[in-house]
C-alpha cells in the first residue's frame, strides 16, 4: 500500500465506507464510480483516484463489488480492530459521549472516564466509573487505551492532552476549543460545533447560497491543509 497518501484522502475514506454500508444494507451488489460520486457529490475521477492509492478494487465497465469494497475499506480504516477509548471530562458533553450508542457498532469501546471534580469521582455514568485525572497513566496502561476523547474546558485542555501523550495514547479526538500541541506521531482531530456554526452563519449573513456553500458536510472533498506537530486538518 502507498504510504504517501494525502491526509484529505484518508478523511474521505470514512464517507465512502458509510455510503457503502448503506448500499450493503439495501442489498445493492455492484456500484459504479458514477453512482458513488452522485451519492457523495464528488466526481467519478475523484473516487477512482482516491481508491487507487489502496489497490485495484473495481473492473472497468463493471463497477465495484459493494460488499467487498466495504470490507476492504473497513480493514484499511482499522475497523476490523476493537479500539479502547478514554473520555476526559464528564460534563454534559462528556456524559453525552459516554451514553452515545453509536461507537460500539464500529469497534470503539469507551472503557475509562476521568474528571477533576472530586464529587464526580467514584460515581457511575452508563455503568462506567469516573476516576481522578491523576490515575490516568496507570489506568490507560492497564486497560490498553488506544484513543482519548477530550471534553474539558480550554484552560485544562493542554494538560489533559499532555497526560494522554505521556500515558502512551497516540490518537486524540479533541472537543475542547483550543489548539492542542502534540509531538510527532500523535494524531489529533479537533471537533468544534461552535466554529462550524459560525462558518455557516457567514454564508447565511451574506447570502452565498451556492451549492458549494450548502454542502459543508462534504468538506473533505476540498483541498488539504496541514496542521502542526502531528496534527493534520482538512481545509474546509
């Protein structure tokens, strides 16, 4: 497999997998690049180019075997592996993340939760005991945590990220509104609903109701922008 793959291509793979999962559910056995492009509001050439980084999956004039391609993309994305997650920050957002049922079906298991609030420590959410932040390093190693979800105030964000990195966690989903500093080899994805809403209200205010402006969920189909110190972000 080509290891020099643009990050923006990797960001598109889960979208391909999602569409393919729907086609599998609908009993569709074969889909052309034109079909996938229409569903994703992309182009057939883009679909073929992206998939070519990972091998040859389709036959000219016949399209892609939907079930096979879905299985292959799942392996490429690591969805054939169970991943253990720790949630740091058990406020309203952290609680919602813990209670969200959509992770398990994709192989993501929340196995630990941490908070600095002593009144929350020792209590349970969704059957998961909340631990003190200073227990993180031992717990992460004991439970073999692979990923961290950060849902703390920005003032605590960097400390939490530093603790995760020190504990050996290489993947972080960051909901805290700050730019995390991480060493090379650690991957961070920033999720900020407020920033996303503000980018939408710009278009609403100035009346730029073009097709491109409206399809903000297709952001990975636009150009790439590299972040800093191990973080790479798509340019939306």
